[in-house]
C-alpha cells in the first residue's frame, strides 16, 4: 500500500478483491461516456431557436444511453474546441 493510504488503502484493496470485477468494466458501468456538455446544449438551443430541432433530438438520444458506446456520436464525447467554449450559461451550470 502506498505511503499515506494506511488502513484506507488496505480496506480498498480488500473490497476490490472481494468484488472480483474487472476494474475497467466497473468503471465503464459507473462513469458515463456522454455527458451534457455546455457547448452541445448551447448548439441545440441555438438551432432550436432557429427552428431546427434535430440537434436537440440527437443530443437527447445520445444522453438517453450515456453508458453505451455510440461510435456514430463520438463527437459528443469530446470537449469543446476553442471557438465552441461557452463562456456564460443561464441554467445554473
């Protein structure tokens, strides 16, 4: 056990070994691959205001299965590019 982890580290290793799960599989089921990123939400809102609701429907579909691999929607996993960064939001995020 690395220095500084003490009993917590020992307890964690014991629990990990008891669960007998592949750690990568556990992480895949515990951490969503797709999250509601501000730049995607902003793009869906902007398109909707202009009358195009397809980006909203696509975003809704992607976020409906956030733990599933969706290669056709790989772009939804990436952070914003410099020109996509949302500097101010109005929904509390």
